[in-house]
């Protein structure tokens, strides 16, 4: 499934994945964490 989402992202789609699986999250370009309603960026999206 991650490969299919990555392929869509490479075609220009914005892909948002909500998961509790750290291995799936590690495949993402960035990571936004929510903890008791507070958002933080453990791995921000690189801006080019």
C-alpha cells in the first residue's frame, strides 16, 4: 500500500496517511505528531 501511495505522490498528488505504525510513518516525507490535541513536527517537510 505504501508503494501505491508513493507512486501517487510522485505523480503530483498530495497524500496524507494517518497511522500508528512507526514503520509506515518512516516511509513518509514528513511526520506530524498529535499528542493530546497538540501538533508537533518530529520530521518537517523539506522545502525546496
